[in-house]
């Protein structure tokens, strides 16, 4: 079983994939091509995706039962002791200028001094 998910890719690439896979939702393709055809399809996706993103998942003879690859994703697959996990980018930390100011708030000062 092979699944390819496209995001923000040209319509021509989607049409190309419908020759071998069934598009079950916008940009989500599923099918059971041979390993050679799957690899050729993935090469075409990587070549013609332009600014888009792509994800390939297919069955494999391993503990998880599948393998996946990404193209231009912020999340990347990482092998961890034989299991493939997804490494997500760190959340952007807030800049120090957005840190709360120390001391009393203006409302608190008004209540305190009766203004």
C-alpha cells in the first residue's frame, strides 16, 4: 500500500499521479503500485513539487510496518533505535521584549494611590 500526500503542488503533478494512484481526497493519493513504480513516482513528485510539500508512506517489512519520506516539510523523519519518528521544529521562543514587565501595573498604582 502506498500513500502520497501533496500540499500546494501543481495540478499537473496531481494529474500525473492519478495514472497509478487513486485520489481519495484533495492531494491524497493511495494505491498499490510495485516498488519500482513507487520509486519512479516519488522521483517525479520531488522533481515537480516546486514550492509544495509532499509525503510518501508505504508498507515495509519492519517493526512499524511502514516507511515514510518527506519533501520540503518542516517535520523530518528520524531513526531512533530502529523506529522512525518525526522530528518537529522547536516552537519559536518569545522574544525578551515580550516578557512581562516587573513592578506594579498602572491599574494597581491607581487603586493604591486613589487616583
